[in-house]
C-alpha cells in the first residue's frame, strides 16, 4: 500500500516506519493518523514481521506532535481509536516497537516515543510535552506514561512547565535507553537485531506480562501471567520446543514464531 505521509519498508523480520512530513517537522494531521493506524494494523497482523522501528524523515525532527496549523484552521483533534499515530492507544500490540528519535519529539511526538518499548535517541534530540503552553494537555498518553516511566515528581516538573529535555537528560531520567552519538537508526537496528535473536513468542509473552503487570499487584501478576494469551501461545509453541533442543545441541535456534 502507498501512503502520503508515511514510508514503510521491511528488512527481513523488521518493519521500518518513517513519518514523512519533514517540511512540517513530521507533525501529524488527521490523514497521517489514519495512515499510521493502517500501518500498525498491518504490522500487528503480519506473522512474518516480528519487530518495528518508528522514526522521522529528515535531520531535524522525529515528530513535532499534532498539526496545530490544521487545528487552527478548524481541523480539530480527532484521532483514530488506536490513538495518536495509530499507536498510543493500541494496548493489544505484543510485538515490540522501537522509537528511533532523530530530532525534535514534541507533544504527540514524545507520546509516540513513550508508547514504544525502547527509545533510542540521537544526541541532538529534544523532548517535551509543551501542550499547556498552547492551552492544551498531553491527551495521547503522555501524562500517564511519563509519570510511570520516570516517577510522579520528575514527570510533573516536565509536564506542568512544558520544558524541553535533552537526550542526555532523558537518559538520566530513564525514558531513553540509549543516546546514539552517530547514526540513531544503526543503534535502533542493533537493538532490533538483539530482539530478533530471541523467540518472538517469548518476546510477545514477556511484553504482555510486563504491561499487564503495571496494573496489578506483584502476587496477581505472577499468578495470572500463566493465563495471558501470549504466554499460553508461547508455552504451546514450536519455539518452546526448539529453544531447549537448540541449546542441548549447541546450535543457534531456528525460530518459527509459532
């Protein structure tokens, strides 16, 4: 499928999603949100794709957030059910997504990164939830996710002021996994390769259990994880047989993803 505001490519088991509005700092309008919803729908349904990277086109911006010019012209704040960029309210996605933040990540752009499982940022990347400065609020999950990621008081310092945070500070705060001094996509691909070396069934089971564990007690999380769909799929999979056999035979496992 051809998209107007998004580029999609595949490298083996890895999907690369590139926000492609560099002239607008990759800010997302209504059509871009719908395109991204379709992109992640297709990624979720494709059994041959096991991980994804999302990044921005150009050298300046990952995503400047919601297209405020569209809103000022009467375009509104309408989002698909799956949220900003078709991702921030997609709570059933068990496949891992890595954010390769190549520049400015403001508002909804920062919320995209927070909705990902890993965040790799270029040294010059900048993050903020500046919505209060324009009479809005971070309604794409930023309020909830940033607090969970770095703690209430540190998150409030960012959210109530809308202040900008460098990649180095983001790493120290804990919402960034790695700051890439050179090529952020190379760093993201290395992370993806390490994930793809593992069983995709195990990766999905782990992600689902980790996310559900955020909303439950430790006791209930440990006891209930055996019934999670991705965990049951892992335990009954061919990969669960292949892994121990490959270990015993001292060879690399041949994951099937089923």
